[in-house]
C-alpha cells in the first residue's frame, strides 16, 4: 500500500523527527487533549471562518463554538476545571472576529473576488524517488481554507487564514517561504489541470484585543504570486522530505532504534507539542517512564482522519 502522509506530517518530520515518530508513526493522541492555547484557539477561529464562508453568521458561530468548549470542559472535569484560559480566549476571539467583519466590509478589498470553494479537501498520488533510488507512491493530503476566483480575469487564488502575533515583515517573510499553499496549488492542478491559479492570499488577523493602546493594523491581506520555478523548487523539497520519511518508516518497521532513526530536535515546536511530556521523560528519566506515560495518558488515533471527512457544501469548480 502507498504511504499516506500530508504536508504537515512531512514538515513535522523535517523539524522534529521524534514528534513525527510519536504522533504519526505510532499514531498517539492524548486521551484528554488540551483545547486552549495557540493551536486550539487558532483552530476555533478557522472553524468559525469556515462556517462563515458557507453563509453562517460569524458571531453566532463563535458563540456556539465557545459554548461547545465550555460543555466539553465541564464534562471532562465534572464542573471543577479552571475556565480562565477559555474565558480569555472566548473574549479575545469575539473582539477579533467583530473587528474582522468591520474590516472585511470596508477594507478587505474582496469585491474583486468570489469564493468558489470552502475547506476544499484534496488527495493525490505523488511519485517519489528516494535518495536510495526506490520509487514510492505517496498519498499526499491537503485541505485549503478557500479558493477565490477573480471576477474580471477568471483566474483563481488560494486563500489561507492566519492568526498571528504581529503583522511585521518577519511574518510576511515566513509566509513567503511556506511550502504548504504551494502544495495545495500542485494538488489542485492535478485534480483540475486547466485551473489557472495565479497566487496565494494570506488573510491575517492579529491576536490582540484592539484596545485604545493597541496599534493598527489588526488585519491584512498579503498576496504572493507564483511562478513555475518557485513551485518546482518547493516540490523538489517535498519529494526530498517524503523520501526521508519513507526511509525512516522502513527502518522503524525493520526494528531499528527509534532514538537513532528519529531523534528529538528542540525548537519552537516543543511549546505546543502534545507529546512533549513523553519526550521529556525519555530525555531525563528513561524510555520506560515515557512508555508508562503513553500507557496512562494516550490512545491510538488516525492523524489523517480530518482529511478523510467529506467536505460539506463544496461548490463545483467549472
């Protein structure tokens, strides 16, 4: 069977092989998942924007999502869990989304585009030649936030929602270098060969309460135009990473020591990492302590399940 992976998984392997080993190779997920913090908050903002893109009231959706989070927290903790983090995120998200609607209506410059697909899910085979010369087929998954079509030119543009701490040049530079939307471009081109996609539009929101002391801008559209050389450079990188994942998977399947095949790498990923507790025990206490934590606090899941879910109310691209 072909290897199944996503761009996020490949990037995870490139940045921390151990996180990839625990999350995607061993398919571990916490029994009780932390739902606040950067990942949880950003995920709820994305979900609210997804439903808004399909015609729902953005603020009503945010209230519904927040109520759902409180219900989950109450059920998990029997009414005894501290809700202060969720309280802060609920208020912050409401302020951000209310301001976003005002900005979008007056300064979002959206009159040029029509939304033709929301949460478009893609899956295509990528043929990879590993450094060892092995030919491998990889199912590469992706899920883009929106696909826009220019009303005058008919050309398409990929939209990616981003929540960010700032809108400085460093943030834009990071967006310039991100391969993820370029992978979406390649997957779309495979599914719809005649689709004329000219670039990527990052619509960014600052995670700030917009108080009197806060300095705008709080929202920003950042467009990156694509060309064939740029796309090929990123695809070459993806093929190289995929080849390394294939080789690591084969080594682990053959029983090689995971500490040698997929060593840890300390970086920014450690802060939100859901398996950092296991990693820490392995470094400071030993393998058995980490395995005991896995037994007590983790279960087996499918890291790619979200890509398999059927897209609801996707528009047909003609």
